[in-house]
């Protein structure tokens, strides 16, 4: 029985105390869940050089800094931003008559916007809501042709007039997008609106990256997503927005504007007037609506009404009868397109060699593929068998009819989408319409998408499959063509990406055989890019399989597998339901008749349920189920140690993580130690790859636990062994284990830094971790950026000179000059670098410069902390602490004490939540004493902080004497000096004698 992927649980984040007031995170990022919380193993290519500074081409920039040789890595960003386009120039009447589909484009604004008053007002209230101080997300979803783009365009016009900056986000694969412009918001704008069309077709991780980049402190940002559906992709996006970003996010279904016949007439009348004006028809009132307008279901869509109005005006212009049914309307408009191609071909100058039949095939291909680079476009035409005219002439002539939106591309598709889909269907044999089909089209899509499983998928596979799916929803003969393609090449469904898998899951005409054929090509384990689509497809496949079996054990296993797929996609609430259903079935079986597969299935369901409950923060429930899974795996491992020992170890790691979250730290250590022991060798003395990987993970967790529970020497040996294991694993499988190696190196360096032992070796380890994370972040920024940032902090702690001052200044300048950035981007980096520069200025005696830099950092961190207190809650008190120190140096004791008090107030709840903040609180308390001693005023107010600082440093030094011994001695010295200042010389001398120090002079 194959084991579904089971996400790794971990202890909560934390590191041993440090003498710095700044919290340095050892977890691989603030988003982690424990000492192991840098990312778990995932495939990542070893691409790109070491990252120093990477920024998107848009104004919303992301910047990363890494150590090593100074190089710039220009990995392509997952998106770019452009200004909302102005309405296109008016199309001359002659061109409009020859090429009428131009008039249907929203960008030409031919038809005045009508209706949708409620929707516009809802959007206005959303934009102006003062409770949404930063970024907020809204999804507007509805069928194609419902008017989503028109609503967004009208919103853009109204908000722009009201002082908003309006931008458009284009995915990296969108070759129809114009080249990115400068997109820095105009000073003084009310806010920034970012529109994302076809949001459901974006890679989910790229959408998350975009949204992270749009979190701008103190800037009102609204992100308007447009999509045809709000299915699994939206549910997962909502979960990740809530979990990782903390942004408000909601969805709004766009209902039919033309549902009632009266509304359809109003829409038709408005559209008729606009089209008549552009086509030069003086008497639009004489153009009557088609009879089917009031009764045909398809005319419930805004676009369908507009198409009917356009054909009615054209027919009036030609003196012919206007078509009535929606299919006839599309046929009429497409016939006008073909007439345009014929006129160009038959022109007197003969400069248009492509005949109408060949042009139709080029348009068919373009409607499937979407825009492509020139040479890729040539290959697409070759694949579909367009060859009656030299292909370079075909592409040139096609660009005359359908000019590319982006420089360097060809095969701009026929718009709007619905008309393009109708063109595909009407050109393909199998429909009952009078529109002439082309026998060539019978196999065109199959030829375009042909290939072997081992071949790399051409760039046109995802858009071609997406367009075929959308066309197949309305045209049965196109559904047959889609199934024909997928039966011949089922692996294409996976090559099409997550969006294609989700769309296929919604189709009810896929039979069991085809579902199984596609399912055979779905990756067995997790896939960052595909998990959401796989989960949606798994639900469809599981529903089909459940309908075909009554066997209880099979049904339980199917639900267990589905739970694992849902969990991998972060659909944990749904996963919990599936696991619970599976467990109910397993528990209903007779234990005496359990097979090995059933025992394994029960164990997997228990462990999976525990993991998903932990992901939802339900740790008590999670621990109960994970403990049951541990007990089950112990029994299995006692009989099958080679195969089930590593599985037991992974489950014990999860159990240890959950115990750690519940603050049962000794039990967590014991469980993790058992995990290490469960990964023993086989009978022949060899250790399996699975056992070694589990042992490496367990040792890494154990090392960080030991560090925080007062066993630093064991922690050092444990993390060193984890590094050795991960090096061996990387030699065998670098793609899977490079993240684990980086994580283990980071932990090893953190332990050495905490012990102040051989810090040169620590610096080398963290430099290697940083380099690895930098490479990984270039591939999967959203997953590894936090880990990279954490390693950078540790590296800078170990060797501040490793990051040259001139590069720091450049990065700060990068942050200052970009208004719209993210807390993970240039502004956050700028704030961190301001603190570093301020610390250096303080050490060098440049106090005025230090104060300016540190004050700037404080203001930046105030904004960040309002947006994301979990990530930046520790940074603000650190910056306040620095400001108070330099103010004291300048003799400004009042402001110094005020900033010190604010830092203390912010740190106390952090200490209650996590002891990792104790060193920072101790440092700030000790600074309070030092400031008051220097000022020589209000000394009684310093007694409480002095005593608390002594107590905290004594506790810290007991755990890590090498790290906190000197701080403890300084705290005692300050307390002695304070007591002398208060006149309590006897107590001060008693403390001094106890410490073996000199008594007060003259006493």
C-alpha cells in the first residue's frame, strides 16, 4: 500500500536566549512552527547563482540579500504590474464594419456602462472602509460574458477620478500583457487598486507572492480578483491569505444583469446606440431586438446581449435580416471576420498572401494557444498543419488582422473569449449550425497537443487545454474532442497545471476510464505547484471510485488518500472530514479480521487527522490522534522494522512537535529521541534512504529542543550529525534534500552562535545555508524567503562585516524609493539595514547619525507591526531600545526613558507568549537602569528593573553561561551601583562580597 503524503509537524519556533535585544529567529522564518520550522523537504532545482538583490520590474518590489560574492540574480518575477490602460482610440466606421469584433472589447468602451449600481456601491464601500487600513482582497466571480471585466473597468474609471492609482497585475505566462511601466503610486493618492483578471488561472503560489508584495504599511491597497468560478483555488487562497498574510478577503458573486427580460431590453438599447454611433447608423431606433432576446437563456449574459445588438445594427446597415439565436449571432459575426480576411487577400496590392481558409486555421490555432513568442508561434502552426502559405507570411498577415498586445509575440487570439470559443466550435465538424466547418479542425487540437510523456510540454499546453475545456462546457462535440485528446495523452492534464486539473474536476462528462487514466499520471507525493489542482481532481476521482465499490476497507482507504491530498493543498478542514470518515469505517471493521493494509490505513488516517488538526491549531485533539498513530506504528515497526521504522519516526516527530506546542517540552524531547532511535539499520547493517532521511529530520528537531531545554553541548553534537546525514542525502537526491541541508546547517550554526564556540565554523555553516536558501528562494520565493531572511540575520550576527556598507546603503535607497512594497521586500529590508547602520554608528560614536537612522527604523517598524505583529513584533522593541541608548548618549534622558518604557511594554506580552523574548526584555530592563544611573535622577524607579534584570540574567546564565555570563555580571554591577546611589551601602557591599567583587571605595 502506498503511503499518502503526510505533512511534517514541528515544535513552535524559538531559540536559546541571546544577549541582544533583537530577536534572531532560528526557525527558518517567522512563518514556521518550531525549531525545525524551516521548510520541509520539497523539490527545488539547483538553479541560479547566489542571490544578492532581486527586484521585480514593478514598483511593488521584493528584495533579498544573501552573503558571499556580490552578484545580482535576475530570476523572472511571477508577475508584473502596469498602469490601468486608458480607453483605446475610437475605431473608424470603416474598420469597425470590416472587423466588428473590435467593438466588443471592453477597452474600446463602445457601450456605455449601465446597471450594476449595487455592485459599484459595494466596491466603493469596500475601498473606503477605514477599518481595512492596509491591503484587502475581493474576488468577483461569474461566468464568462457576465460583465466582470466591464465592472472592473468602470470601477477603475470611477476610482481613478476619485484619486486612486489603478494597476493591473499580469502573470508571468501572460504574453498578451504590455511591457511593464513604471508603477510607483502617485504621491497623495487615496490608495492603490490592483486588478487581477483570470485569477483562477494563476499558479496559487504566484498569487500569494503578489498579495504578499502588496502588503504596504500605511498604504490603502485593494486587490480585485476576477475569475469565472470560486472553487477549490479560492478556498485554498483564502486559507493561505488568512494563515500567512492576515489580509481581509471576501468573495462576491456577480449575478446576471440581464436575467429579467426588461433588463435585457435596456441593455440592448444602450448597446445598440453605442454600436450605431461607431458604425455610422443614423437611426438606431429602427433596429429592433431579436425575438429570442426575451426568452433564450444565453441572453442572460451581458456579452450575449451586446453581440446581439452588434449583429442587429450590422444587419440593418446591410439591409439584411438580423440573426436571432445566440449561435446564429456568433456565426454572423465570424462570417464578417472572414469577409475581412477575404477583402485583405483580394486587395489590389496583393500584399496579403494568406487566403481566408489559411487565415481561419491560424486564428483557430491562436485562439487555442494564446500569444506566443515568434519562433514558438511558428512551431504551433507547424504542429497544426498550417502550411499552404509560408508560415512567416501567415504570422505577419495574422498580426495585421489581430495586432499583438505585447512586442515580440504573435498569434493574438480572437476576442472576446466567448466569441473565440464559438469560433473553435463552429469551425470543428460535429455541430448542427449552418456555419461551414473545416475538416482540418477535426484533428487540429489533437495534433497541437500530441507528444510523448517524456517530452517537455510546449508553452501552449496550459492555455490550449483551458480554452478547450471552456468551449467543451457549452459545445458537446468539443467535449468529445477534449476527451479524445486526453485519452490519447492523459499526462497532458497534469502538464496543463493546477488550473487545468481543477477545471477538469468540474466536468461531468469525463467517464471513469478517462478519470483513472489521468489519475495514473498525477504525482504520488506533494507538489507545490499542483497540490490544489490535484486535490480538486482527487475529489472528483474519489467520488467516482466510491460510486463503484461497496467494500468498506476500500472505501476507507479512498477517503484516507483523499484526506492526504486535501491536507497537502492546505484544505485541512476538508481533510479532517475525510480522515474522520475513514476512521469511522476502519473502526467498524472487525479487528480480528484486519489485514496488514487495513492496519496501515488506520494508522495513516490517525496520523493524517492529527496533522490536519494541528494545522488548524487544534493541538489537544491532534495529539490524541497522533499518539494513537504512534502506538499503531510501534506495533507495525516491531514486526517490520525496515519498512515501518521510518514511518514511526516521522509520526514521533509529529508527536514531538505537537507536545512542544502544548509546552510539554520534556515529553517532546523524549518523543523526538525515540524517533531518532526508530531509524535503525536493516539486518544487513545498511540504513535505508527513508530511515536516514527520517533520522536527519529527527536529529535536527532534537538539537533545537535540547538547546532550549538546557543541554547545549548535546544540541551541538546532534545538529552536527544532522548536517552529516543531510550531506549524504543531498549526494543521492539533491532536489529533495537541499532544503533539509540548509535547515540543518542553519540549526548547527545557531547552536554554535549560542555557545559562542568556534564561531568561524558557525559562520561557514550559515553562509552555506544562506547560499542554498537564496537559490531555493529564486525558484520558490514564497516558500523559502522567510528561511533566507532568518539565515541572513544569523549570518549578520556572526559577522557584521560580511555585508559591505555600500551594499547596505544601496539596499536602503532601494527601499526608500519604492512606495509600494511588502514587509518581505525593500522597505522591511531598509528598516533592518537602518538598524544595522545605526548600531554601527553607535559603536563608532556617531550618535546624531545613529539617532536619525534608528528613529527612521522605529517608524517603519511601527507600520510593519500594525500589519504583521507576529513577524515584526520583536523588531519594533529592538529599534526602540536602540533609540533609547543613543538618546542617553546624547544626554536626552527623558525621551530615552520614554522609548525604553515603550520597548518594555511591548516585550512583556511577547515574553508571556514565548520565552525566546526573555533576553530582549532583560537587555531593555538593564538599559533602563543604566540610563537612570547616568542621569542620576529618579533612582528609586530603577530598583525594580535592576532586580528583575538580575533575576532574568541569572536564569539565562544558568542555561547558557558562555552566552549570558558577562551580561549577568553587568546586571549585578548595575544593581550594586544603584544600591550605593540609593544609600543602601550595606546591601550593595553584601552583594559585592557574594560575587567576589571589590567593595565600594572608602567603605
